[in-house]
C-alpha cells in the first residue's frame, strides 16, 4: 500500500499530491535551466506544457476540494 493510499482524508491526499506536483515542477525547471544546450523553442514548449499541467491540476484540486 502506498503512502498516499494510507491517508484517510481525501483532502490530505490532495495536499500530498499538490506538494509532490510542485516538487516535480521545480525539479523539471531546474533540470532545464541547468542544461544550457536548449534553445528558446524547447524552453517555450516546456513552459507551455508545465503551465497546462499546473492549470489542469488546479482545476482538479478545486473540484475535489469543494466535493470533499
């Protein structure tokens, strides 16, 4: 059983997922910034993908936060 499945409250699960998601975004941005070989188009594509991921996660979070 995973750490998130052991949590009883749905809000606690969502908070844990939000923290993990933020860590993943920071890690991916750090990886991109650390490698200077990327051109502007690659950085723009990664930024758009990260923004879309963050937007969808926030919509999901607000939906379940109101529900539970």
